[in-house]
C-alpha cells in the first residue's frame, strides 16, 4: 500500500513539474495513468480501482476541470484492466504498449466527454482529437518502461510479464 | 450467514468510488473560488511551488534543447527569416536608421500604453498546463503579491489571458487560446462588437457573434470592448484578423484571429491589478 502511494505521488510530481516541459505536437504522456494501469496489471480489481481513483484525484488537483473527473475515468480504466488481466488476458510484453495506447485513448476520450458534460466548452474538436492521439502514442511508448519499473517497485512477481 | 460474492464486492467498491467522484465534481462545480476544493488546490500549488522553482531551473536547458529537436523545422524557417532581417538591418545601419528603429521597438516592449493608469505586477512564467487539454500558464506571483482571480494578464503586444486561480505564491492564467476562453472584443475599424473564442488548435481564435453584414478586413486589429461588466478593461489589443470567409449555408462569417501576443514564448508578463465590476 505504501509503495503504491509513493509510486502515485512520484508520478504526479513528475507529471506536474517535469513532463509539461517536454511536449510533442502539443501533447505530453499521461504518466500517472500509465502507472495506475501498471498497478492494475498486477493487482486485484478492487485495489486497482482504488489506486486509479487516488491517482486521478491527485492529478485533478493540478487540472482546471472539476475535481473527480480524472478520478472516475482512471478508476474505471484500472478496474477494467485488472478484470481483463485476471480473467482473460495473458500478460505478455507485446501487450504492454497496447494497454498504454488504448488505455490512454479511452481514458482521454472519456475525460473529454465528461468534462464537456460538466460544462467545459470546445473540448470535442479535431484539435483535441489530434492531441489525444499523440498523447496515447506516447502513453504506449512510456508503458514499455513504466510497467517493468512499477513491477520492480512493487517487488512482486504474481503475474510476471512473459516475453 | 450470507457471504458477499467477490464480483458483487468488486462492483460495490467501484460504485462507491464513482459516487464519491460524482459528489466531488458536483461540489467543485457548485462552490466559488474560496470553497473547500479551491482551497485544497491552492494549498497543493503552494506546497509544490519551491520544488517547481528548483526543477524549473534544472530542466530549463534540457527542455530548450528538446524543443529545439522537436521544432527543428520551425526553427530553421525562423532562422532563415532572422537572417533576412539581419541583412535588412545591416542595410539600415548603414544609413543610420537601425538605432532609431531598435529604440522604438524597445520602447514598445516597455511601454504598456494601453494599460493607462492601472497598476501592474510583473510575474515570471514558471510552468505550463499539466493536462493535454488546458491552455494555461503558471506565474510565480499570487495573492501575497496582490494577484486575484479574474485579473487580466498582458505583455507588451497586448492581452494574454486572465487569472483563474490564485494561491499565496502562485497563480494560473487561462490563455486567450484556451477553449474555455471568451473575450468581449471590438473591431477597431468598424467598432463592431463580438466575442473572441479560444480554439483547441492552440494558436488561433475565432471571432463569433459578429453582425453578418459587417465588412471585416484581413489584418484589422481587434481590441477588448470594455463594455459595462466586461472581464477586461477596454482598448487592450487582443488579435488581428487572419482570415475572413463564409462556410456554405452559414449565416455567420468565419473570422479567424491571430493573437498579438506569442503564447508559446511567454516569459515575463504583467498582471493588471484590475477586477471586473462585481468581481
């Protein structure tokens, strides 16, 4: 639990202070999301959902949209990944970037829709779609590094990723 | 004794989290700038401010290099343009006009003519938006320095945006190009009013709610309207008209604006110590 908390806080600090300085075509990867997905890849669905919720709340503190929007979408995504990996998917290395990419894409899309429903204008445009696509590709790329690091940090081998 | 099945327990946990999140969203949307959620955000912002200062100074050269790599094409074009300008400047210098022109340009930067008698606070941009869909910058000045929510932020060329959150040491500025931003403006030539809306394309705005019969010219200056109850004082340069057209079947003209301030190169800005009436 403590390790997960430390991972999330470190991820949020890097996301808030470092990554905005390194944008590619206006987009940055969503490190906190990739961390919670990596946690979900190794934990039970309840724990994954709570981790996603906490990670989402922490990152929401730095965003302009209402507190709780990221928390909802991160919690749902983490829960879905945990349910899928415990019941359906066999964790392989090739799956990791795909989880990062599709996780980023679906979470980003859900975030935009929820924020628009909450009254934030102009988010459902081609411009944001382009930024979302680039950000999701970056999520997929960093997942290759983040997933093994999270595995090492959690110090367990319950569902080790196989080649 | 009944034992909850794992699946139903999972769903209960998820449902509890969703209800909590929806409660928080509702609370955040209903409360004002001094509510609990805003206070938590402000405390967080102040807590990370010293770390941000340290990280910023370390990362600055690296992020500059990274930007150079990512935007190499753009930089090459800019380099060509600068070379051309340099050649022209050399010609000017030969005839003694360069010094005069440089002097005028520096005066423009220092002189915020459009501000009038309003007091200002200078601030340094110390960060950009954390998320991918916000267009904001963070300033190293907050309520301790007189900055309040709603205050306009300008640079030498004109309007940049307005303060949307202010903690003791930091404030966040929503740029004009943010999709949530809307500025009441006036076309200088025709005196027609409209609203300049930010676009997700980041570096441009659209002028909406303009009388469709008005003749709008490319290159025309757009300034804040300053009408009663406006968010900004009147007469501050906002943008120039970049493109005018009309989509087939549309009633309104499609007017694209180019902000006068370069939002990608903000370093030092001025916060006007002015708040809208009732704000």
